[in-house]
């Protein structure tokens, strides 16, 4: 498989997180970036986006808690509808 070069500007915190991830996994920053881009695209192209996340990873806790509560309510409603049908 052929691979192409990608250049991107990211914030300091994002770069630090990427470097930490690469170190923990024992892979290069290039491989870590490839994995993250693939995972991000998979999420964006699916219905897995339940929690809003800012691009720099600094989503407010309140936003996450609110989104999680809403998702839980939706799941509970769906389960109740299935039981009643």
C-alpha cells in the first residue's frame, strides 16, 4: 500500500497528546497520526458521535455530561419503545 505525506498544523496540547500516544504505543508520530486520522474519519462517518469534542480535545465537562445524559435518555426511550411494541 502506498502512503502519502500529510502536513498539518496542530496546537501545542494536541501535539503533546499525539507524542504521548506514540510513545505509549511504541510507534512513530507518523503512524500515530495515521491511526488517529483513520479513527476520526470512522467516527465522523458513523453514528458513533454521541459526545461533542472540540478539535483540540478541550471539550467542557458540562458539554460531555449533558451529551452523555441525553444519549442515555435516548437509549432508555428506545428500549422502552421496543418493550412496548
